[in-house]
């Protein structure tokens, strides 16, 4: 549960009761089972034994608690899953906002370069070539943002690892996936402005002021 086992001192029970605590109270007992699947039966047997040893009547509530590590592990797993879902939602919103920003930038670029697009189309450029040009620009823009974001994230993670005294582990697979996501965002949100540029009428584009 996050405790440092290097700071753990193991002593005989009687020696602790006689020389340290001065009483025979026991706060916690750890029990290990041979078969992991038998924890439910063992837990029930421990409850019955403790009720018997503590002389509890049938109508009395337990004055102790027995916790199974499976339950604790399930609770931690559920908590981790909730945090993962929350972070995923935040990441999704961030990608959406970033993608909309890229799309707006590319739309402004298409509007400002309408005459340039018209000239290219007028001298024989194909629609797919214009489409590819602006799509590449969108991908480059999102890729640069991805590289800056990854660099910033790694720098902050390294700083926090030194601050919290935890090891810093670099997973190149996750870094590659993050960069790939930035490229995909550029392709998805850059396609509409690129298609709009490719479908411009050359005559109308040349007349644009």
C-alpha cells in the first residue's frame, strides 16, 4: 500500500510486547493462503474464529475487520480506471480543441492565399496536388505542435521525477503513439480546408482581392 519495506523492522512478538509496547494488544494480523482462489473461505473462517475468540454473541456486530487483498486490489483497479477515463476525456477534449485550432488556421491560410491557389490551378495544377499541398501543411503544423508537446511533457516528467524522488522511465512506444496522434489530428482536421482549397474555381480565385 505504498509503504517503504526498506524501513520495516521485524521483531519477535513477545519481545515487542514485553520491551516496546508493554501490553499484549495486537493491531493487525497478516495471513497468507496457499491457494489464492481460497481467500473467500479463509476470510470466512477467520471471521468465525475471531468472533469465537472475542466471545461475540450471534446478535452482536463484529468489533474487528477482515480485509481481502483481492477487494483492495479491485478497489485500486477501479480507482485507476476512473482516473484513466478522466485523463482520456481531458486528452480527447484537448485533441478536439487543437484540431479545431488547426482547421481555423488552415481556413484562414486558404482565404489569404486564394489568388495563389487560383494561379496554380490556372497554369495546370491538379486538384489533388493543391489538396496534398495544404494537407501536408496541416500535418507539418500538427507535427510541430506534437514535438513541442512531447518535449514539454518529457521535461516536466523528468523534473517531477527528481522532485518526487521516483524513477523516470522513458517509453518510446508511448512517445511514438503521441506523435502519431498529432499527425492523425493534422490529417483529419486539415482535410476540410485542403479540400476547400482544391475545389476553388480558378476564375473566381484569380478575381479574389
